[in-house]
C-alpha cells in the first residue's frame, strides 16, 4: 500500500486532513482503503472472518487515524491493524471451539463430579489467586471489599480474579 501512497491513490494531504479530524477526508480514505484491506483479509483471514476483519479495520481507521504519527506510516499502520483483526478473530474462534468442547464434556458429568473438579481447580491455584476467588465467588465480597481486606488496589483485585478464572477454566478443559 505504500506504493499506492506514492502513486497518488492516498493523497498525503487527504491523510493529513483525516488526521486533523476532517470527516469527509476520513470517509474518502476509508473508501479508498477498503478494496486493499479486503484483498489483504481474503489472503490472511479465515473465509468466515473476512467481512468482520474489514469492518473492524475500517472502523479503527475512522476512529484512530488522528493518532497516526506520520503520513508515510499510513500503509504500514493500516495493514498492521488488519493483521491484528484477523488474528483476534482467529483466536476468538479457536477459544469458542475449545469452550464448546469443554462444555459438551462437562454437560455429561454429574453435578457432584463438577463440584469435585471445580474444587480441585480452585485448590490448584496459587495462594494469591485462590484467596481472591474464594472472597469473590464464595464469600461474595465486592471488589472494593476484597481490596480493603487484602490491601490491594481495585485493579489488582480485578486482574487477579480474571487470571484465576482463566487458570480454573484451563484446569477444567485440560482434564
């Protein structure tokens, strides 16, 4: 696409105007970029994700072109946005598939077996993760209450709960 910038397809003054907040320039830039982004997505994304990747890329172009540091980096920036969109969609599809497999496996277990597996998963956590999970999900304390009890910030508590739940999920899927 950098060749296209030099060739005049993406006029540097158009990119500059879009960076400056000109809505018409942003719309023109999106219209000019869409075919290239679609071709890139067709080569690098799953067939089911092409439209979503194009849409995400163009939406980010519209929202964040003002944050672009240099006009000459426009092409590289645009393709990196498209690449990340493709990877994010692929990762989401893979996670959904793994979660569906785990759900199907867990659906056939008796409730007592699920409780045992969940208890083992919680026990396998490092102490600092186990502590926040027990306070949040068993004791049903709020984030602020947990932060006060443990002397942590809200953000630390949220991060620990998130990581602990990921570890529990991985433990349950792995078995």
